[in-house]
């Protein structure tokens, strides 16, 4: 996980006796779950997992990519695609530029071809740091193209999801991506090819209602929130208290909606093992 740039350049002044000394701010971060302080280099060593309570910090797309694929094997696809403003939504273009600068990416998903322990895959990784991983035209197009490339090359497909759902600034153009990606996956499946979906926190809205839950094998990180509407919205709508852990990966595992919960440090090995099991053997 890339932590460079997260350490602030400002300094806090502390005193010891009559002497003043400067301590860099941002060396420690507070866990949003247990509220304990974590030394940033320690967080990097634990792959973005709180050492106190095991809370999973979100990862950038490229940070996650480095944990999963073989070194120097990734060939990015469609990096030049950029979103427009089809509904002329006020402030949308400025917001896009802000997130491009923040994430150093043109959109909320990274796609390409790579190998995992020598096995070829097409991989797509959503980035919640770019407008909460929301799905607009370009996100849907990049994922659809990735699926089609996997079908054309006759190799497995892996998609890591992290999304707040469809992008409201693009209206129906965003919602169309649900059908487009699902149709592409239907063709991939008709060709007898493997699709592994990996659900990370959060995976919600139109992404959940389309490609996220269409995997032949569905994995999830521990504690990942997965659902269509959020739990607070559901409670307000039905006027009832939801069960403990509702919509979390463990709850979904218990109900049979996902196949396995995989720890972050075990994800690469787990994916490699699944890919080996599904290799097509040549008939002599």
C-alpha cells in the first residue's frame, strides 16, 4: 500500500523543559474502529490492517495490485479513457479533476493483463479513493472491455470491487453500465471461462447488483460491507433494527451468498490456488 504523500509536511511544536522541538504531524494515524494510534510504517508492514483490532483500511488500486500480481507483469489497459459530463452536472468536471490529482488515475478502476504466480489473468481493481469508487460511463466501459478481453484471450478474469454504487452525476448513463457489464459476463460464462469476484469494503449499490455478485467464485475480505442500500437506509425505510453484522462479509458467508472470506495477506496465494485448479488441460 502506498503511504508516500500521506505524511503531512506541517509540524507540531512540542516542549521538553525549556527547549522546543518539532515533530512531524501525520506520523501516526488513528484507527476509525478502535480509535488507537498506529505508526504509519507499522501500518504499511501489516498491509493496511490495524494491528490492534484488525480493521481493514481501504487500499489504492495500485497498492492492491502490487500485493496480488507478479512483479513487472502488469500491462495496463484503457488508461486514456476519461469521463465527460453528459448531464452538464454543475461542479462535476472540477470534482473529477480533483480526484485525478489525488489518485493519479483517470478513473475509479484500474484494468489490465497480468500474471499471478505465472498464470495469466485479466484483472480489474476498483479504487474507493476516486469518488468512492462510484461507477460512471468510463468505469463501466473499462470493466466491460476487461471482461471482453478475458473472453477473447480465453483466460480467467478477476475483479476487486470497492464502490459506493452508480455515479449520480451521470444518471441513466451510469445505470446502463449494470446491464453492459452483466451482458459481457454472460458471454464470458458461455465460453466456459472463470470469473472470480473479490468483494472489499464497501461494495454497494449498482456494482453489487451487477458484476460484483456474478462471480463463479465470490470471495470477500473480512468485515467488508456488501449490499445494495446501506444498513442505515434500510433501517429508516423498514423502521426495524437490523441483525448484528448485517451485510458484513461474515453475515453473507453464513447465509451462503459468498464462497469464502480471505485475509488480505492470504489473497494472492488463494487466487493462485483457484487459478491452478481451473487450468484447462490439453487433451492428447
